[in-house]
C-alpha cells in the first residue's frame, strides 16, 4: 500500500546531550504501509516513541540518579485511510492476565538521510478508532490509533540504557471499550462501531444566519469491535471508540 505524503521537507542536524539528532525528508510516494485489507488506500501515517522515563532523585542533588532511573517505553502508530481500511476487528475484554489480542502493522520508508532508519513494525494493540463521513459527497475516512508496550526496548539499549533499567510488562490487559456513533443499533454498523449495548442518546446541532446547519443524534454504548466502515455515497455519519489497556508488571 502506497500513499503520497511528505512528512518533513527539510534536513537538519543538531546536538542534544552530546548525541547528534537529525530531521530528514520522507517521501510518501516511496513509503509502504502494511496494514488492513489488501486493497486499502492509506493517506497518512504518524509514529513516535516515548521512553517513559521515571526520574529518581536523592537528597543533596538536583540531578536524577541514573542508578535508580526506570523506563517504561511505548511506541505509537496512527494510520488514516479511506474506509474501509480494515474489516471489523474484535476487541473483547480481557479475562486473564495474558496479552490482549493485537493486530500487525509496519511502515517501510526510505529517509533521504541514510543515517536515519524507520522502525515501526510488529504487533500492536488498537487503542482508538474513528470514522468520519460528514456529508454524502465526501469520501469516508478511518483513523486507527495503535500502541506497543513490548518489543520497543531496543530504542533505549541502542542509546546505552542498561536493559535492567527497562520495565517490560508481563501482560497487557484490555478493559471495557466505550464508543459513540450516529447509528445506534446493536451489532455491526456503517460507521465501523459495533455496539453490544447502547445506554444513552445525545443530540447536537448548529446553524448560522444565511447558511445551512445540521443536527445529529449520537448514541453512546459499549463496543465489542471496530472497523469496516462503509464507503457508500448514500451514507453520512461518524463514529469513534477509545480502547483502554492496563500493562501488568508482575
């Protein structure tokens, strides 16, 4: 899958903490993203790494003591494309202390600066989903937010952090997912939100003088699957869900 996006249009190098950092150009036309259905048309991707540093201070110093500093690293990946990007993916609540179900995704890009490599691949937990088709004459888009708690310690060890200062969860459990959609029936919907139960309905609207306005009914409920939003030109609507996780350090 190829998409056209220029991430950054300038190359720079600078020094932070004695290490050379760089910003470079990545061309969307040369970027491959493996995610979702085989014929998915993706439009943008964003990824980042968070070292999750927890400083430890001792009396008599303003500086953190590196002998006691701990890291809980995570990596995130956000993928946007024209719906449907991925068919409905089940997100059941965890019933044990093992990892919740994951989905595979990878980014293959060739930065113009050969000294920079892109490492965003593997198995990910889905932490958010959104579907947007505000009018019938606009194409529908899905955005998938992914997170990884394991398999990211190499970012730190490559910078000289000792592996015994990096906390890796023994399991990552998933909680109850709450979501909203302009469609309120239980089961799969055209917004990619599959409700097991809806418990509330809200309404929002707006209009200005000399123009058209709109009013929408929004249903809220518990969600058991996300994905598979429609691309039909006869439909308009929105949907979103946020999926909670708890890393266990047992």
